C-alpha cells in the first residue's frame, strides 16, 4: 500500500535590513503550515547570494536596503531567476515605490503592518503565480495596469540615483537627503556627481531644472 507523499512546503526567503522585522517575519513564517523560511538577507548582494544558493519559491522584499534599493534587488532576482516570485513588504506606500516594484517584476505588494493573515495569503498567492496587492494600494495599482506603465524619467539612472535626484529637485540639501535616506553625506555627494554626468548637466541648479521638467521633485 503506497503512502501519499507530503506536499513540498513553500520555501520563503526574507530580505530586510531591520533585524527586528526579520525576526518577527521569520517567527511568523515558522507558524504557518506548509511554509518554511530558508534564509535571511540584509542587502542586495546577500539577497542575490541567498536566492542563488537556495532558490526559494518566494522572496519577501523590503524596499530600503542600505544604500541600494529593493527595487534593484527585485529586478536582478527576476532577471536571473524568473521562477522566483517577489512579494514586497515595505513601509513605503507612494506611487514611485509601488510602480517601481511592479515594473521590476514584483508579484505582490504589502505594507508593513499587514495582518499575519494577509502575509500568509500573499505568500501563497504569489507562489501560485497570482498577483497580490494590499487593500490600501490595490485601486492605484489597477490604474497602473489599465493605463500601462508610465515612462521612467531618466532611465539611465539607477533607482537610488533617481531617488536622490527627486530629493534634490525638492530643494533639499545633501545633509537632509542623507538623513532621509539613511545614507552618509559622502555617499549622497558621490551619487550626485554620477547623476550630473549621466543627465548631462554641469551643476546642481541645472539638475533641478531638468528633474522638474521630467516631473521629479513633487512633494
């Protein structure tokens, strides 16, 4: 008499630079039947190594990963491992973050603070090839798909560079930008130097003009 083989659990990786959130998320995953956590990562490079080494079914992805972006990590993971689904779990509910993640290939988007049941439903949905969006952002995302993805301003920039340019276009100085993005002032200066070269302007004032022409800098 043959025995039925148990279904393989959904294998999940957690990518977040906040240890308390990682601890809470891995603890939650450990309580869910048919779901197991296969590892954690704190930045883009360790996330890529984790996914390459374990090939999880789902990656729970934060968007703020030190001086790089979860959007960048999502794009790289999806390009290298298209079979791996990415479910973004973040505190950012702005359109740029949402649409950037969707354009990068994320299969779902939840806000931190989502109920455990929402997280479980999201993991199971994206593992099954479905799109899962939190209730707070679902209507906006539908509009994104109906209209089609809007052109990305300055496609030659990385996500982080575009984010910094947006803050520059708001009239913020380097110290304020560094504080808001949890970067060092030197890192902001280096990014800004690269931005000026890439968009073909000579100084900060010209960069602000160009950025505002492309719709950046709107508070």
